């Protein structure tokens, strides 16, 4: 009897252990990949039971008005078998859910599915088949699979950390050099599958702001099924800043002429504080420093420009200078090499110059935002700002004639804006003064100039006698005269010289090349599929196209 009781008691005590053996809990499970639309939701716990699979989730709601929902068509996939959702606790399927309160931003809930079986190592979580629904692939439900994913993640983090730990050699940026050739950008998305972007084939875009042409040139490639891409693009500088748009990245890097750069993008590290992309290649140290800075930088964003609330161009200039200073000081305090700090100082000057050149646009947009006015709403009581000589000192203050500005991706539009923006409309007086600047204004021309100035000052028309001098002069020198463009250019240049504080240099050289291109003497030819591009002359001389463009700049 005692022995039987002992056996029965032992059997009863063993029952909970058997039940526990049939239940498995995975806290904060690792996963192979997730869709780009699955940023604010996470899997906190998976409990695998004999008859059910419970998935506990946390949804981050950044603001009170933010909402999300879980579809009633949600399912998991285990060993190829599709298992539909059974029920939900904490939310109602197919209905929006919000943050618990204005001070609590995480909504937690549990979803129930059928059992997945004993031999399953990972599952896929699919919140229905819509392109933008929440999706996790390869979620580990065994220690073996968890260890495998952990090792992969640690290797990726180690590679990222090593790339970002750039040693400062104490050297400055090299001086920009003109060099015509090509550069290749290769890329690879880690933890990629074809459904990560909602089934869309991603287009990778590089844009080069060409200082020779004053134009933005675009080159692209389609992301392969393996998550790789390759773009070949022409360069006109030894080291040239290139813009890169590769969802979810929008950044810049420096390409080496006749070299190769490679970007590695870890989609599972998108929320990492140290960034989720890094570079290899000819300029990897500088590009990894740029990536580190771009991840941490908070100063001089586009929205900061729009926060302007002043009324005068002097106020706007002070606002932009403050933003530029903040950006430079923020980067200077970062643990990055000196050449990266110099690079961002140049970028800051270029960005400041672009904003100051577009004061009319930015000030109007800021005014509309401050007063809740749509882009086409009437501007009652608003007066368009005017610049003066004091304002235009920024051309000298920002050293826009210095060669190092060629590193700035904003600089390509500066040379023409200096020449055209300072005097957008040329008067007859200014054209004649351009003749004088070229030494082509004779004694008769001086008399004509005096007459025209007098009529303007006195608010009258020319007398019959005055017209006998003025009309023939205008007919001969200003109407259908090919030299008129030279007179206009000469006047514009004299104004630009005062603003720049120099009579020659980068601004003037690039302006000549861009004007040459604008008049059709250079033709930009691009093949967007291959990424090939070149600059050639219009005289059908198809030989040595790269040499032609280089020599034009040198002259």
C-alpha cells in the first residue's frame, strides 16, 4: 500500500513536468528579416504549446493620434504550412488600436495560432498578404536557430563597429583636382528577401551635381533578387561627392575617380544607434566617417531653415549663419577624423550659400508655414525681401571662390547664381556699362550713356536731338548684335567681382564652362541603364570625349 501510494504520488508530481516539457518559451526571439514597414512593432515572446502558439507583441505608438491594426487574415508559416490566426487578446482584430494613454506609448497584445509542431526551427509571421502589412521572416523558435542568428548578428555588428572605428591619421582633406573618369558603386542589402519592400523592385539612385555643367546627373540600377546592385557613373573630380537614395537610406558619399566604393546595408540594424550601413572601397575611411556623422547629426536640417520667423533678409542671414555654426560645432565635437570635420565644414558653407541665394523662396515658405497659409494662398501684407551689399558679403565670408568648395554637393549651382542672381534683369544702362568695362565704349557712347541716365533721373523721355544720338547707337550696338552678350556678361562679372572680392578664380572659371554648356557647345549624353555618360563637343568629333571636357575646363 505504501509503495503504491508512493508510485501514485510520484506520477502526480511528474505531470506538471510533462506539461512544462510540452511548452516552450522564447523571449525576444531573433529573426532573419522583416519588412521595412515593420519598424514600430516587435515580437517580445513566443510560447509554443501542444495545442497552440502564443505570440506576444509590443507596438510603439509615438503620438496619441498614431494608430495601427492587426488583420484578421494574419497567419504564421511553419515548415511551409500556413496556420491562420485563432484570436487576439489586448486588441480587436481588423480594428484600429491606439496608445494606452497620452503618457504611455506601447500597446501590448497577444495573438494565438495553432500549434507549430516539434521539428520546427523557425516561423514566418505574416500580417496578411498586403504589401505594407507587418512581416517577420525566419523567427527562431529553437535554441539552435537562435544561436545561429545570434552569431550572424554579432558578426554583422562587429563588421559595422570595425568600419566605424576610423583612426584619425591627422591629415587634412586633399585639395580637389579635376579628373575625368568613372567610378563604380556596389551595394549589398544584408537580411534581404524579395518581399521586404512590399514586393516592389527597388531602384537605387545616385545623383551627381556636375560643376562643369551646373546640372544634376542621375544614374540608377535595379536591386537584384539577391539584394545587390552596381552603378557606374562618370566623375569630373578626383574625389566627388555623390548623393545616394537607396530606401531606407538617403545620404552622401565621396566617390574616387576610376575607383570603386561598396556600401553594406544591414536591414536588421535599422534602429541601431551607430547606423545600419557602412562602406568599403577606395574612400572607405572618409565615407564611414560621413555615415557616422550623418547618423548622429541633428543640426541644419531642412526643417530648421523653415523655422525662420524674421521679416528682413538681414534676419534671415543671421538665422542661416547660426544654423551653419551649429552644424560645424556639432561635428567638430564628434569623435571622427579631422578630414571628416573639414569635409562637413565645407558642406556647411555650401548649404548656407544655397539657402542665402534662395532667400526669397525660403522666407516666403517660412512665412506661409508660420501663418498656416497654403502654397497658393494669397500673401496679403507680405512684402518680398530685398538684398543689399551688406547681405551679399556672404559670397566672400563663406569663401565661395576657394577650390575646396568643389567637395560641396551644393556648389554646382553657385557660379551661375552669382552671375545671374545678383542682377537678374539687365538694363540698357548696365549693358552700355558692360561695353565700357570691355573698353569698347567710345566718346559718342559716353554721350549716349549720359543722355539715358539723365532721362531716367529726370523721369522724362529723350528730346528729338538726343534721340538722334541714342537711337542709332542702340540700333548699331544693342539690337541683333552678337557682341551684346559680351557686354551683358562683362557687366554681370563686374557685379560678381565686387561680391566675391576677386576678379578671377573658381566661380568665374566654372561660370564660363557652364555658360559654354548652356549655349549648346557641350552635350550631355546619358544611358540610364548602364550608367554610362560622357561630355562631347557638337562638331561630331567623337574621339577623346573625356579629354575634350577636361581641356575646356582648363582653358
